[in-house]
C-alpha cells in the first residue's frame, strides 16, 4: 500500500472525479489535500497545460506534496482560498473539491489527541500553531459556552449536565488528557453507547478548536467568485451540521432563509444543484473503508450569468 493510502484512503474517489467533470487543460483546487489521494487522481486526468492547487493547514500533510510542475500545495486553511489563489496568479478555476472532516492519519496519530482510542494530551488542532486547543476549551470556557458547543456541534443529548460536570471537575484538577476527560464524564455516558457518546463529545471539541463551521462558510462564500461559469463545486461532508450548510448553500447561495428573488420573482442564486440527493458510497466501498459510511457528497455547477 502506498504512503498516501496509509495516510488516508480517499473516500468516493471515482464519484468525486466524475462530479468535477475534469477538463484536461482546466485549473482545479483541492482544498483538503491530506494524503493527496484525490489530488493524484485529478492530476492523472489533467493534460500538460492543466493546473492543480491544493490547500492543507496540517503540517503533516506537507510531507505528501506531489512532485509535479502542474501542482502547487499551499499550507493554509481553505478559508483563505481567494487570497492565496490571487497570490498564485489565479482568479478563476474550473472546479473545487473539498473532503471535509479529519483524515484517517489524524485519527491514527495518538499524539494529535483527535481519537478516543488513545490516551494523549487533549489537543485537536489541525494546524498545530493556533493557541486554542481542546484543553483550553475544557478548562477555560464558561459552563454556558460548553453547553452550547456540546449541544450544537456534538448534538449531545445531556449537553447541559455534561458542561456542569466538566466545570465542577476542573475546580479540583485541570482536564488535560483523553483519559482524564473520559474519567470525569463516565457517569454521564449511556450504557452500551460509550463509543458514540465519546465520538460526539470529541467532534464538538474539534469543531470548536478549529472553528470548522466558520471556516467552511467563509470558504463556500468565496467559491462563488472563484469558480468560472459552469465550474463545479464538489463537497463531501461527514456530519449533519456540515452537510446542512453545504446543502443550503448549493440550493440558495446562502446558509439560512429563503432564496432571494429579483423584481420579476425569478430566483437569484449562484448554483445549479447537480445532485438533488446527496451521493453516498457504494456497498463495495462501505465494506472496504469504514470512514465512507457517514460521507455525503454534494455537487453544484455555477450558473451562467
């Protein structure tokens, strides 16, 4: 198995390529480079004049950079999409691919503190330079803010009790490791649903630490001006919060409220939705790659003015 496959097995690889509808001389962006699985497949389909620009804020991903004259890797969060494309002399692109969430590599690296499987410091930073990590959230956020984070981002049923328990426990001792957090909250975990509960708590912390939903919304809004007419926006998400944002944005060009209309009652929206329903992994892929179970792929095309 190659290094990028070990790092992260790309989910719905062929579905993503079909959705991008790649032109050999086109310019494409992979905003979540990771192990480079999707990027390598895009490069295979590009001709000598094609170009691929990838983004990843995780320093570990830089080790997977592809040695190809048509490829550029930008070590930044995709929320800075437009600015960094401008720095590369690129104003418009033919397609944008985003594979949201955490890579297999990040889950499997115990020291990163993303996984409930290992005891490690509670970190969860994707970029490793931010001063906000999971420890800081748990030990400094107010009970009210913790309640909001666990309820909204983790959809934890007893979010209020969870926040209160954490705030009470940290008066005695800071919560710094995965094992310490599990110990503090063990009485709140439903019997037989330990894995799911811990996963929801960790998801909530990770989203807050990395400001994932804010970054996603900023990136999606920029995609409108970055994409050429008929350019494709292809986004794969792994939980309902992200999927809802992506779905609304593709349908309406915004995240909340109704589609705007002109004086004559015609809808004003930047995209035509290609996938009415989210595309999901095939039975074959579900057997081979557990991570594909929760993946939802949505595709939209920029409308010609």
